[in-house]
């Protein structure tokens, strides 16, 4: 009965005064509000009444212009009121606003099913995602993983309770079981993963388009492990972000390279074993705040060694003697002093290039300026 009364009043809602309009809005609100649900607050009821008022104001049917003789081509001819089913003018105001009690709104019956995607493409950075999406079109959705989605634990809070009691838990690497790594999902990455999983539900395939190096390959592998897709997984690689390169890459995908994944995992485990064991020792023996690393420590050693050599270097000075001689017959020639008293005169190759001193064991004569 309420629905019929509402429909009748909507047909006649062309010339309502303020009081009549408010009454009609309240009637519309009662029609759509979940009256049996006590959780529906006054604020929510007020909002629905306001939405009804706006809907009536903007979508109220207008009267046809008065006929003065002939009908102009530009005139609007309205169908009679009984010319078939009529959709309520206030229906769009309630589309998709089902109440908390589970009541369906008028607009819910007109909902359109989501379009299935050809594929979900995952890259590393949002900037790449936006650009690549413009090349692939609406059939694909491109999202960013924002780098790695899993890694070795960085703090005790990230270690699962059942692992904390084990001796290797702080390292995150099981040194007693073939250096098996413990991967965890950082808290800041859980929202990203949730969004990726949600998008994957509407895709026919998962396309991993991370960088073409061992880090990018590893990110792609971790994404596959975390998302657990039930659709085909492909690896897409490209060396430039142009329309031609992207379209060519998506036509020629490959599989994940497990050798690259293993290379990255080995590098990561070595970094953890080296840094996590030496850094605390430096804090105790040298100074707090110092760190050690697989590459960092070796590089520092080379720099220090080179600096010590530079400080120990002493510039060497030596002399050699050249003479321009002339024979009794008038022929001229150049001659070098080779030996003095049976000992060879020192030359450049007899000096150590790192210290500037004569090499040990060199039986030579070092000429100085006074001797020359």
C-alpha cells in the first residue's frame, strides 16, 4: 500500500507547496529506511530525507507546454501517465545505499556486473603503473607493488611466536637447515597485498612486470607466493616504457627465471649472516652505531689500505747522466752513464712505486745532484 501511495503522489508531484513536499519526502524516507533495524540513527534518516527532497526537486516531471495551435518540431511531447511502467524519480538517490539491516535499495536491482579483465599487471613503482596502463587500455589493470612485498624479519615483532624460541630466529635464516630463509610480510605491505588480491579476483591472468634484474625477478616470485593466484601467471619484461615496447612485451611473455631468484636469495642471506653477526661486535668493541656488511666492509678495507700507502709514500729523486761526445774524426754521438765503479746507476724501475724508495736488494748506485 505504501508503495502504491508513493507512486500515486510522485505522478502528481508537479505543483506541491513546501508542506506537501516535506510530507512526500518523509514518505519516501519511510519507504527506503530499514524501519525494523534499531541501529538506523536519526542522522541517517535525516540524510535520506534530504536526498529525497533533492531528488524530487531536480527530477520532478514537468508539464507539457500548452498547445496553442500546431505543435512545433522542437516541442517535447510527454507520454500519458498510464503509458506503461514508470521508474520512480527518486530512485537514483537511493542506488547502492542498502541499510545496515540487509534491506535492498531500489537501485540495487539495476546494478551492472563487473567487467572481467584480461590481466592484472604488477610493476614496482606507481609512476610506471600509470604510464603502462595508458598503453594497455581498459582490458588490463596495472598496479604497483611498491618494491618487495616480503623480506627477512627486521625486528623481533615481525618474527612468528613459534619461531622466536629457536636459536636462529633473530637472524631470520635457519643455519641448521641448509640456510633456509624465513620470509615475513612487513606491516606496511599488508594493505598493498590486500589491494592486489582484490584486483586479481577480476582478472583472467596475472602478469608480473617487475624490473628485469635479479631483484625484480625476486619481487615477482614473492608476489606469486603471496597472492597464490588460481589463474595463469606470466612474466613480462621490457627495456623501455614506450607504447611499442609495452605492447610487444605483453605479446611475448616468459616464465619466471628461478636462477635469478636463487641468485637474489643467496645475496640476501649472505648480507644477513654477515651484517647481523659483525655489527653487534663493532658496537661492543669499537663504537655504537657502526655497521658491517658483505660489500661495505671490504670496500672500507680497500679505502683504508690505499690511504695508508698514500701516507707512507716518499717522492724519490734520482739523476742520470747523458753526454754528447765527439770522436777525433769529428763524429758526434750521445752516451749514457751506465755504471760507476762497477755498479749500475739506479733508474726509475729500481724504485718502489708505492713507497718511493729503492727496492730491497737492488745493488745500484743512486746519483745525487752533488755527484752529477
